């Protein structure tokens, strides 16, 4: 029964960031796990995690982790050795 504005304000007070950022973080976390544990192409991971484009996935991972997907995969493979 909340208006979108009220929901957004309450959500941000409780979680510390907006709902849109929360959804983006969840998508990014799902993608990071998929990239680190699987061998699917990046475009397939982007699509399955709800990103509209591969570039959107790249930008999101770069924003949150400071890495691009290929660097993330290389890092996770090195950790497995």
C-alpha cells in the first residue's frame, strides 16, 4: 500500500541505498558468482542475470569491484590454482 516515492524513501532509510541500486547489486553479485564458477560466455551471463547488454554487465562489475569480467575470471582461476 506504499506509493513508489514512500517505498523508495523507506527502503533507502532501512538498507542504506536505493531500490534500483539494490537490484543492480543483486544482479551483479549473481553475475560475479556465475563468471567465477562457470565457463559460460559473458553475453550469456549478462542475459541470464538480467542485464540488457554485455556492456551493462561490464560497467556494473567495474563499478562495484574495479575489475572487468575477463580480469575477474583470471583472478578467480588464479585463486583455484
